[in-house]
């Protein structure tokens, strides 16, 4: 099961998406992933942990250990993501990863989570019929409605927009360019952040209109903020089994989830069109769209 090489050290540099290894004493050895991964602990290799690299992005990596749990580790992993999953587990029945452990430091952080069964929707969407597409989008909006019911902690009541633990957001659309990031206390502050970034990065076409074009909101709700087919898990009956990737989650204006779903970055066929068609409420996103053309 292990390769002929003496192995390499267990570091992010030596981990590559899609590969599997056996880890012994912090060393990685080659491992051929079986077509049908073992489901019983006694069927696992006994000479080390089986590690599968599920995803690797800048500053973090998602690993599966012995087909039993996943770990998101790296310098960019934040406590707010673990807090978001805890809030969802505590206050809703939304299927999401459950936090097993969470360890944070300046050098490296690690969140251990349960595994959600199924396949990501981006791998199945193009082969679905219209009835199934509509059903999945309606299911998604139902889950969003549940997410929005998560209550804000009393100590965060004065904050309009922040991450799940009260820390500043990572969303590049509203990060402050003048100082260290801060949480936002009003929708006007949020709009000002978008406007300042628009001007700072060379926006000029709407410099006199952008503030009026941006959506207005008098309250914020808990928001996943990155709902996309890659983060939606479904089973063979096309029921949603879980939502992944809560790192951007927190309190945002009530239109934010809709705005994030409609952002141009999504490349999964007509998923956005179906989400728009099934949306229980729609907002004018012309201001956000104008800002995004400059900022992204």
C-alpha cells in the first residue's frame, strides 16, 4: 500500500488535491485509493492513517482521515467558521458539518468536522431535468430561510454586519481600505465601504450614483454567504444532505444571500437562473453589480 520511496514530511507543500497517502509518524507514503473505500474500521490499513486530500486552496487544505472525519487546516482557517457551524447546529435543522474539534493559533489552525454523505451539486447539475432542478432550488431557499432564523448574540446586537463570531468579514466587497478591518454597525457604513472600494480601485462611471444604486436594508440576518453548487451536497434521490464551507458566514443585510447567489463567479450552467426563478424575494442588484465589475 505504501510506495517504494522513504516518504515525505507531512506539510502543506507535499499535499496535492486528489491524492491519498498513508501517514506514519508525520511522514506521508503513497497509497492507492480503492474503488470502494472501506466502511468498517477493521478494513482500514493498520500501518498508519489514510489521508485523502479533498481540496487545496491558498492558505488551507481539506483532508479526510480514515474515511471517518475531515479536517480543514491552514493559516487562513478562522474561528468564525467553526462558530458558524456551531450556531447552525444549535439553532436549526439545516444539514451541515458538525464540529468535532477546533484548534487555532497564529501559525496554523485546524477544524475537525463530520463527513456529509452525497456528491456536490456541481457534479450532477447538468444532467438533471427541470423538475429536479426546481426542487433542489426550492430546497435551497427553504434552508436559507432556516439559516436566517439564527439569533444574534446579545453582545453583537449593536453590529449590523460581522462574521459569525463578531469578527470583521473577509468579503472583499466590503473590506475597509483605510484601516484594520472592523465590523459594521449600520447599512450606511456597509454601503460606504462598497463605495470607497469602488472609487479606490478606479471606478468612475457610477461615482455620483452608486450609493443610491446600492440596495437598502434596515436589518441583518444570519447568512451563509457562499451558497453555490460546489457547496451543496445531494444524495441519489436529489435531496440536499448538507451545506459546506461556512467561512464567510455571519450577519449581513437581508438581501446579501440573494446577491451572493447571483454573483457572476458561478459557472454551473443555469443554476443561477433557477435560483432566481424560485427566489421568494428579489432585490435590485444593479449597484452591487456595478461595484463588482470594478472590484473583481
